[in-house]
C-alpha cells in the first residue's frame, strides 16, 4: 500500500524516532568512506531547504540537478532532491547543457561555471568541506548550507504534484512515496540517479540503509561483505 506521506516528511519522521541509525554510506575515489545517520542526512536536508528559502523560488520553478548525473552515488548530491521536496519544489535530472537557463542549477566541482539563473557547486568532498576559488556566478553549496539553521518546518505537499523529472518521464510525490520499501542493508555499485533514488527513498520508507559505491576500482563485493550488506546485481 503506498505511503500517504511524502518521502521528505518520512525522512524527518524517521529521524525523530531512529535518528542514530545509518541511512547512507558512500564509497568514493580511493575507497574514501562517508557514513551518514538518518539525523545527519536530515540535518543537511533542512539546512539546504533553508538555503532554498532565501532564493524565493516559486513552486513551479525549474530546479535542475546536473550533479545527480555527474555523481549519482554521492551523498551530497542526494541532499538536494530531498531538500527541494521539503521546500515544496520539484527537481529535474539534466546535463549541464540541458540545465541552461534553469531557475536554479546544482553542479559538481569539475569545471564550475554558471549554468542557471542561480548556480551552486557541490564539492563532493567526503566530509562536505567547501569549495574555493569559484568563478563569478557560481556559489559554494557546502559553505552556504552549513551557515543555515538546523530546522526547516517543511512545506505542505500535494501528492499529485510533480517531484522528479528525468528522461523516463515524471514522478509525482505519490509515485516516490510508493517506491518499494528497503528494509535491510543493501549495497549497489555505480548506480544511475533513478536507481539510487529507488534505493535511498526505499530505505527512508522501509527503515533500511544503503551503501553506494561509485569508484569502479573499489571491489563492491568486498565492500558489501565488510558492511554486512546484501550486494545488489
């Protein structure tokens, strides 16, 4: 039976009752490991939602997330869709070229340059450290988000409103909340954004946790064994 509550709200409900549980573990280049509890991830989401509030975006604003195509396994990229949903916005997975002219574009750290009317760059640092030496028209996500308050009250969400746009079409908030629950600890190697969405939202909904490996030189089978996680095909 589909969840009636949007997944961004489900995240905060789970943080309130089980905040210390591990939600997302990321293995990056060289095997660098970052682990976020439910509470830590929800805190980043709230800080980012407060940052979005400063932009005064309309509910139908075009928020493009090239970072989800550039780093679909990175925890920092996944803060953004949950924060947008918390703030009553939808997100679009797009390349930088396709994101040109968006109201807000969020990119990774490589070759930072303005893309949308407002552009944020994510450092993709394992510990969320800020970027330096950014060109005009590109703001540092981590530095600005960390300065925001820790709590965001959330915006009421219409279940039938669009939440996610990608090449496969549109998913409403109800669609995302109806994704299969993940009740165990699972491990996936180099997932695309749609797969990572299914796993992370599923873990929020089902009380599970996800290990995402985005370095092809890291043995995902060995990671799964060390993390006591089930390796997904």
